C-alpha cells in the first residue's frame, strides 16, 4: 500500500508545472502589486459585486471578521445579525497550521470535534447536537447523505463560518445545533500564489498550494487552482505499511463580462485512501488510555472515498438596488469499506468479538437556487428583501455485507489479522429525496438603532427510504415531506460599540439514518430561542460576543442500543447554555481568538433511553484560546510566537450514559518567522503529551487524541 493516494505527489508536481503559464499570463494581464480581486459577493446588500472594504466572501484582515452572508444570504455586518455567527479566518488556519476541519473549529465556543467516523469523514457537535454535513459557499452537501465520503481539505478555504442554531429558514434541511459554511478562496486578476511543504511527527507529510491570476484572451476572466496531497501514518498501531492519504484539487474561475454581471465556477475533487480505524473500546464504564495506539482492526482493513463538488453561480444587477442570482450545483461520490469491526466485549473485559464488514456506497445530487435581492424604502423604513426558490434532488445507496461467523481477540493485545470467512448480505439501503423550498426574508431598519429580521421558508416534496434486509423485502411507498421554518430576530444598538439581539428560529431535517423497523421515519425538527450581545472592546479591532440559548429537538434518531448498525427514533432532546467568544487584535501585532461555553444537553422525552441522560460527547464546560504575537518592526520584525490552550470537560459516550471519558486540557505552541515572501514555522500540539479521548461515538468508536506532535512548515508566496 503506497503512503500517498495513487501517484498523488507526481500529480501535484504536474499541476504545479501546468499552472506556471497561468501565473505568467496573469502577470502580463495585470500589473504586479495591483490588489484588484474579481470575486462574487454573497448577494451584497448594496447590489454591487465589489466593495472597498471586507466582503462576506473575501479575505479577513487579521483574526476579526466584520461581515458574513451565512446567516442572511446577504452581505451583512455581523453586528446586524440576530443570531450567533463565529468566523475563523484563513490567517488563523495558517498560524495554527490546521489541516483538519475539526482543528479549524477548535476556537469556536460550544463546538467540539465529533470524530472522523472511522477515518472517513468530519463530524462535529454544535451546541450539543451532532452534525455530519456542512455547506460550501452557501450550498449544502447532498441532503440525502448523512455524511460526506471524504475528509475536508483546507487548501482552498478562505474562511470558515459557524452559524449557531437552526438555519433551515434559508437552507432547508439542517441540524438544530447549527451550520458550518466553508467560504472558498476566489480567483484574483493580480497574479498570486503560495506553496507549502510540511513534515511532522509519525511520518506526516503534506504538499499544498494555490495559484491565481488573470487568464489571457478574455477581459475580466480570472482563475485559481488550489491543491493538496498528504500522507498521514499517525500514531496508531496499524502494522505493516498502512497509512492515510488524501489528494485534493479545486479549480475556480470568475468572469465579469460587464460591470453588472458576475459569473463564478468552483469545482472540488477529493480522493482518499485510509485505514479503517474505529479507535478505542470502552469497558467497565470507561475507555482505557494505557495504550492509545492500540488498534482493534486488521492490517488489511481499508477505506477508500471519493467526492466531487461543482457549483456555477451567476449574478446580475438589474439596478443598483436589485440583484438576481442563479446557482446550479452538482455533487457525487462513493466509498468502499473492507474491515474488521468490534461487536462485543465479554463480561470479564478480556476478549473482543469482531466481525468482517464490507460496504459499497454511492451518492449524487443536484441543487438549484434562484434568488432576488431588492433594497428599497417604504414609509421611511429601509428594507433589504430576499426571495428565493430551491430545488434539490439527491440519492444514496449503501450495500452492506458481513461475515456470518465472528472471531475474538485479546482486549489488551489485539491481533491485527482474522480469518474473515464467507460474507453474507446484510442490507441494501435506497434513499431518494426530492424537495422544493420557497423562502422569504426581510431585513428592516426601523431607525433609532433598531433592526428587525423576518423570515420564513416552506419545504415540501417526497422521500423514498427503503432498507432491504434478509427479513424485510417489502417496498414502502414514498413519504410526503413538509417543513415550515420561520425566523424572527431583533437587533438593537443602544450605543455604537454595543449590539443586543434576540431571535427565534426552527429547523427541519428528513431522516437519513437507517432506522430499524421503520420504512418512512418522520422528519426531525428543532426550535431555538436565543439572546445575545456583541461589544467592541477596541473599536474596529477587538470584539467579544455572548449568547444564551435554548434548543429543543424532536423526532430524534439515535444508535439502537441493541443493534449498532441501525438507529431508532427516540423522542426529544434539549440543549441550553451560554457562550462567550473573542476575536481580534489586543495590541498591534498581538492577536487572539477563542471561546468559552457551558451546555446542559439532555434527553427531554424518550421511549428508549432514560430521561435526563446527557447527550453523547457533550461536555458541560469547554474553553479554548489561541493567541499570537508577531514583532511589527525593528531588527526582529516578522518573528512571531503563538500559544493555545483547549479544555474539554468529561463526556458520556452513549445515550445510556453507560461509560464516560474524562476531561482533558491540551496546550499548543508555535514559532514562526516571515522573511520577505517566505514563512518558516514550527508548531507543536499537546505539549504535555496528555492522553485523552478527543470524541466518543459509541462503545466501539472512541477516537484518541494525538500525543505530542511537531510540525515543520515552509511556505513560499508569490
């Protein structure tokens, strides 16, 4: 098994060679040093595609963002948004040298990594609720799929935005905890580029880059290609020569044929080949941490995933105050699993029962969005009105097999090989969603520091959900779906540095889990009440925010305690809490981002689990901070240091609360130096070599956190 997916390094080298003419052409078409950028705004309130300051789709200077489109689908100041939105700019990712989406979200309050689903994909917990999907430039991943088939690469990420609480009023289906929206890097007319080489502990190696510039032959036409290839053997004891590799490439183009028309295209292709790894196993109410490298799989276990994403976006300004937008998105992907999975631990806790598992799955979807934004005055009140129509059609089909016989191995010294034997049919799941959504929103400036936001959405359509098993072959009828998602928000600015807000919003999500014994499970719904505040500690430089909230989630699907391969509809869950976030620059050169959260997340009503049990993986208290200081002038100009701390409280690993993983505190640090067009950096994670479970998933899936790791990075910029 090669340590890089296919000939990934060779392909990256080929991409680099092929992109050289792009940079040269860009340099000819646009004088060097001109910072003009052709980028499509997220439906700017003013109806203009370009702005003089920060844009919702553009880069952030420093750690503090001031605008976002995630919560309103219009380019809106964060202080005018009546719902918590936290932004992680690219500069934070570069200073921390993050390569995982879960790491990038570490400094957002009440957001926890949710594990990688056996090394397959990214999941996270937002305000106590697990979400396994996210949006890219405002387009959700396939709504019929319950997780993406590959881990997210950060090579083309400009900023990551977390909208806390339900987002169905604008995005339709969604989890009640919130939405992660990845904003990608836009092409620039001015030539630019960067190339990063990384190497670190346990054989980690990564090559990443991005090249942008004007394309010859057409005025206003610019392109960017971002790419990455990495090999990550990790600290886990896989045996033999197994590793985890990923290859990623993302071409993007923008074209402005006229001053009032903008066209944008983005494609992303990801391929990964990884070890199938379920982590550590719980016994006697806890997860032993004596050997965090212990591996219960086999050397020939594997996971291969592919995902493809392409979006065409066109905007046209009918007038300076009326903008039309059309989006067409297509997605597809697949994954294959061949693995040994743990299924039981004997009463003495000395033996683990394993069974062979074989899964082949594919998915595809199409999503179209048609929107109009109009800005106008009525009765002396200023309105920014949004109307939209969305159509989505998606499907997925995983086919599962398992071995009829099981084998056992030692709990403390598992053998990395088993005799699989014959595989037998387990299930054939077919799901297809066909949904239409109509949504309206009005942002009204009432004067006297008051702003009102009103929104509503109706989703309707059908869902076909059939899981054929050896004992169930009756094809169910299609299920009619309907969701109503209102939102009301009020913003009040009594004085310029202070913003107060309150909001009410709903979520709607068709079931995507394999529910045992239910042919057409009812959609999941959620309701949130939130109040909050934002305050500029240092004007235009440092902002703190706070929020208190209550979320109720209905028709909840959870892992069946008697059959981990299926789910059950359990009842209702409630999460309420408070959170605080900070982002910006304390003094020139001294930047900070971080969050503090408290969550009371419990089962409120249930038919299967005990009412009052805490939700899976949710700590009561969590906190994180990352801060850097870079010398701004003098002989040591460019030298910087960074320090971070993350604390996560104890968490339960299942809804029965049958086992618990302990609290942990992790310390990180960085030393970097910017010299002309180069950056040299050393980043260290987990300085104290603490042993901990990063995220529990169920008894047989508990991902251990990495021990002390060191990463060396060299970045060259054009």
